[in-house]
C-alpha cells in the first residue's frame, strides 16, 4: 500500500502543478462552467483516450497521459463547482483559495482510494488501462443521467462520488502507463 500512496501522491503533484500553471495563465475562468459542461469536457477526454486505444495511433501530439491528467483536474474543478456553485459572472477565485480547494479534493480522493484499495485488494493493478477508460465512460454516462434527473437519485451515489471515482481511475491509469505494461 505504501507504494500506491507514493505513486498516487506523485501523480496528484503533477496534476496540481499543471492546475497551478493554468490558474496563473487563465485565472479561474472555469468558474462559469456548469456541471454539465464539465461532465462533457471529461467525456471528450475519455472518448479521445478510447479512440486512441482502439485505433492504436493518434494525430494530435498530446497523448493519453495528458488526457488522463485533464480528467483528474476537471474532476477536481467539478467538485469545486459542486461545492461553490457556478459563477454567473466568472467570479474570480483567488489563486490561493483555488489551490487549497484542489488540495482538499485531492485528499478526499486519496482517502476514498485508500478505503477502496483496502476492501478490493488493489484489484485495479490487474486491470487493463482500457478497462479503466471504459469505467470512466460508464461513470460519465451515469453522471449525465443524474444531471438529466436534476441531480436526484433514488438509491445511487451522487455526481460528486462519480467525479471522485473518475479521478481515482485516471490516477490508476497514469500509474499503469508510467510502467511497461
């Protein structure tokens, strides 16, 4: 488990670094995005990963690793938006506050990962990256249905739980992609 914690922390640090740089370049322009738009943004990234996996090639320079990083960061942005609400005027979120919120949700995702890894025995290590991609796409379809139901569920977890799962599946994929398969 210590190895997983170290790998998880390393991946999150890389994602956080990219998030921080984009915050400095663009500010918090993403605050205007509705949850459905964030879900669609993640969907585009997951669909591109699946397309590259199926075709075995790509024509755009950025590879699947950058797309998985994007899913991590958009999932955290989604969690922030669920927490703060959408800003109608692209209300600026200060850099330090955004970074604190990033850390808050990264920690929440890590705690969930540790609890699930305890129960599932790190089964993800024996999974294919393509299966993790499919699970992310399945979660996205669930989130879209929950959004269509105006956020209401009868028995299922909400949008936030699905964002956390997509974040963790993306971290797992990034861990697996850093090693020879």
